[in-house]
C-alpha cells in the first residue's frame, strides 16, 4: 500500500528529512509545504504543494506529517498546532542510524544517517538527532532539542527543551543542559549549563545570556 508523507518546511533540513524518509522505503509519495509557495514549487527532488496554513487544512489527506523547521521554537510551535488539529505526526529514522530497542523516541523526531541512540535514552517530541550525532545510554532530551552533526552527549546527560547543541560539541557524562540553551560548535561541556545561555569553548564557558 502506497503511503504519503507531508513535510512542513522545504529548506535544507527539510531535504535531509525527505531523503531519510525516502531511504526508509516506507513513503512512496513525499510532498513539501512551505511559505515560499507558490513562488517556489520544488525543493530538491520533491514538489512544494502548499504553504503552512494549507497543511493545517489538508493534513488528514496524508498518512504522515513531519515538521522540518530548523528553529527549535518554531518547530515545536508548529508541531503543537498540527497535533491540536489531530494530524498524524510521525518520526523519521534513517536506516543507516543505530537505535537501541530500549531507547524511546517520541513523535516528530528525525534521527539522521550514522546517528547513534544508545540503550534507555529518551528523546522527546520534535527533536533533531542530526548526521553522525551520538546520544549515549540513559540520556534524556526534552522536546524541541537539536543535536547537530557529530555532536556527542555522554551517558546520562540531560538537555532541556528547545536547546541546541552545536556541530561537534561534546559533553561529559551526567551533565545537565538547561532549556533554551546553545552549546557552540566544538565546545567541550564539563559543567552543567543553565537555562537561556550560550556556552562555547574548551572547556565551555558562558559567553552570552539570552532573553
């Protein structure tokens, strides 16, 4: 039986999600919805068939819905809007990812190629586990987190909602990272990080406080 997937957001991240969905073999028909429509009608190999509001009205005609917006807060906002409408939001896991059977991955997540999610990790709603990222055993990611390519969370690390872990960043085991925090690319986190700050460097230090 052919299945159709609607992806909200036709940017670069959307193309990565569409490519992962195609690789699974589960989705024969993949379409984008993006506010650049109708000026844009194509993103990579896939058609853009409507804008964001159009998907709110037509979600029931698709077998699965995925929100592929890079901005954590916007992704979570649209996830919740679609969920309230009764949309069937799915997760997409690339077949080249390694996911433990005891890991828990909630709706609206993508686990990209070569990523690893190890035993008893918990991934909340609408998270991005990007290419080559590692979520070690017993980690907990709250909703709307983005773990960038090749970032690594050591065992039992916890990340608050809507936080962003930059490319190649690593954490010590049992570290707590607050909500709406940013860990800069290549940072080495050896101390817990509070809410609403940017940390960077080796070892990571606070370089900015966010509103």
